[in-house]
């Protein structure tokens, strides 16, 4: 049976990665439908360590794993490395001496325990003593209730994790209240959705993006522009002379590097380097996620009859979070870039073959298994290739980001 896994980042208050929640399904045809929580919980835990490298999926940070009451009481959790995981206890939570004892034993063994979907109930006061992190669904909890929970729980030494944080404004409000950790897609959203001046250094990167993605790339002009931006010049030469290209002799000039790469590879690698420059004041995860999306789109291309457009699909995925990087609406950003019209349409959510590929990547990323199955079927894509592409893309994104 095929195994599928996805991850969702969890940030600390400084927007550094604290860990990843791992989402797991047996197969795209047999997604978990909520009828057997214990089986789903056991599969997540077993497969996180037996079929997938936990370090690979979490970039050596913490793994958040959901655990049902039965999986806690049967002692299976105790076999996991307590320093590498945080165990999420699922609701509904009712007074249960055996469950309480199991959690106390896990605490003694060095595990960190989190309580999922918290809603206060006085019957749970004793159980809360063994809980370290409280997860609160802020999309379905008023800001006033969030404040009340913070006032009550922070004084007891609990850490608060806000789930489903969808906007920068909500992140800022929850951070001010005292929440410690944040999960959701707020980090990929523009901080300001009205037009504003772009900082001078970002303007230079945008100028390079325009030049490198023009219908006809002027290598001399592009080389001159890159040489004016020392950080990009340095990173391009570092990249071209790395083991990834295995050149017989070093390349010392920007013009030489651009000539060696060829037009499509120039678009790919110079766009990638410029994007990391644009994102210098953003969370690392925003860039890594953009890189992983680009690589996933590129790797999917030959499986859906779009091999010749693999470089274009890479750029589509790479630019899919550009609004969050520049803090401008995506429509405005795309107006400044000479991308193919069907790629612009795809990035703006308009139907078409490229958009289907992007939607497939987004569904995998978010663990939307029903959507993933539907799109994969419509593209006649073999399901057993998707997980390999996802894992390879995450690995490539991390390695590329660290090597930039």
C-alpha cells in the first residue's frame, strides 16, 4: 500500500521554525475519513519513523504527532524518541485515570505533551497539569476568548499554540496577547495589501527578475545588472562552481556563467537567487516553501505531458508566494514580470493545465487528500509518483536554500 505524508510548519513568535505537524494518509484512494482515529494515529506515528526519515521531514526540528487515547494507553508512544517529537492528545478529553497515568509516565520519560483543539472545561483541570502546550483553533475562537485563555493558562506555565492563523494581522494580535507558537498560512500572505514603495534593494532584484524572464534575454545587459548587485553576483558564481555542476575548471565571470547555463537554466537559477534576495527580511520557510513548490511543479511536468514546459512550471511554483515576499497583491507583482500569460493566469487562480499542476502541489502540501485524488485522476497522474516528488522537492529546497 502506498504511503503519503505532508507537513505543516509551526513557528515561534520570531517566525523561526519550531517544528512541523506531520499529516499522513495510507493512500490517495484510502484517505482517512474520521471513522478510525486510532488506526490513523498509529499509522502517522509508525510511518513517520519506519517509512520516512523524521529528520528529513522536519529539517531536524520537532515533529508534532497526533495520538489518540488508546495509542497513549497501550504504551506504543513510549517507543518514540521523546526529544524529537511532541505528542498531540486528541479531543474529546474526558476524565480517565489510565489516560492520566499514561501521560504522567510520558512526562517522566521526557516527552512534551500538547492538547489539541482546546476548549476550557473545569473537569480537565487535573489533566492540564501534565500538558505543556495548548493548541487553540483561532479561526473558530474569538479574540476575546483567546485573551481569556491566555490570562488563565500563561500564569500556569503553559505554552499557547495558535492554529489556523490566516492573516498577518491575526498573528500580530495573538503575539501581543502572549501566544508562543503559530500554525497557518499567515506567513505566506502579504503584510500590506495596498500598494507601497518597494525598498531599493528589492527593486534591484525585481529588475533582475524582469530581465531574466523577458521573451528574449539580453545576456550582456543581464550580466551588467547582476554585477551591480554584489550579493547576486557572488551567489551565482558560488552556485555555478559548486559540486552540483561538476565543472572541469572554475568559472570566474558573470558573463561566462550565464553563457554556460543557457537561457532556460539562467531563468531558473537567477530567478531563484533573486527571490532569496527579495525574501531577506522574511521567514526562511517562505523561501523554502517557494523552492519546494517550484521543484514539485517541474518534476510533475513530464508526468502530465508538459515536459517541454518544465522550466516554466518551475517558475510558476517559485513565484506562487511572491505577494507574501514583496508585500504587494499578486496581480500588481505579476504586472511587472514578463511571464507567459497562462502562467500568470495560473498564479491568479484561473483554470487551465498549469493551474491544475499548481493546485496538485498545493493539495499535497496541505494534506488535502480528497482534492489531491481528484486532480491526480483528472491529470491521469500515477499516484505512486507524487510522494517521491514531494520528498525530493523538500530535500532539494532545503539543500538549495542552505547552499545559496
